[in-house]
């Protein structure tokens, strides 16, 4: 049914979104601009520059450099304490090992490879598409169109696993088949062909396993 599998990283394969939200709340409070969970959830699945635009639209006088420094320090400390795979990752990758796989993330290239290395997925993907590789990141379709082109396959023959609205929209607009497994932000699956509670359930709904 499919020629390739395309995976988001944060919140889909690795449990980083909970760490990012918690460390972000602490960082905002530390710079004197506390925010709530609803605001943090608006940033999930969004690249850094776009997140900065959203933040400065809310708090124009906030010093982004200081916020970034504190947030990154808190996030990296949390990752050092323990970074884990999301449920079903190992089983899914094993059962679908016959298909080529590409990682498609809104993280920077260096951050993406560092995270993959921490959880033992450093050699899992044929390609890693990051925010550094595209002009228009998620929710634009460009990252997923690039991933399909790198493999020489049609987007319609690609099965995508995502957690966020932005990522699911990007994959849907690229013409891929989308499995969405919400992480920290609930979803009604507007951009998903299959909305699932976990990766393996989503793979079954999509007919992959």
C-alpha cells in the first residue's frame, strides 16, 4: 500500500514535547512573562522563528535571547535526566523495516541528530529533513514534499506519522496519507486520515501492519 514511511520526531517518536512545555513555562516565568498551557500548546509542532513571532506578538517587550537561553538550558537538563521513545516506536520500526523511512522535523539539523543519537535512532532513517532544509516549514507542505522527492516516490504513496496539527496539516497538504497520534495537545484530527491513540493503532488503521 505504501512506498515509504515519513515520521515527525518530537512528540511522535520521542517524548520531548512534555519536557519542552514544562521547561518553557519555567523560562517564561523566569523572564517575567508567565504564560499558560494554552499558549504553550500553540507553539507545539512549530519551528523556532515562527514560535518567536507568536511569542513577540503576545509580549512585544520580551527579550527573546534571554528566553531562548533559559528555555534551552532547562530543556537540555530535562533531556539529560531521561529521554524516552514514545510507545510502540521500536515495534513499528521493526514490523515496517521493509520500507524506506525519512524523518521530517521542525527541529534544527544539529538538534534533530542529537536527539536521534540519544534514543538510539541515529542510523534509522534514509534521510533527515529539518527546518534548515526548507524555506517554508510546517504547516506548509514543503518538508514532506522534499522527503518524498529524496526517495523518488509519490507523496500519495507515503504514510506519515505526526502528533501536531501543524505537522498533520503539512503532510495532508503534501498529499500524503496521515496518521495523527496526538501528544500533549488534544486533536479532532482535522488533517488526519487516521486519528489514533498510539502509533501501533494508527499503523493498523492505515493498513500498514
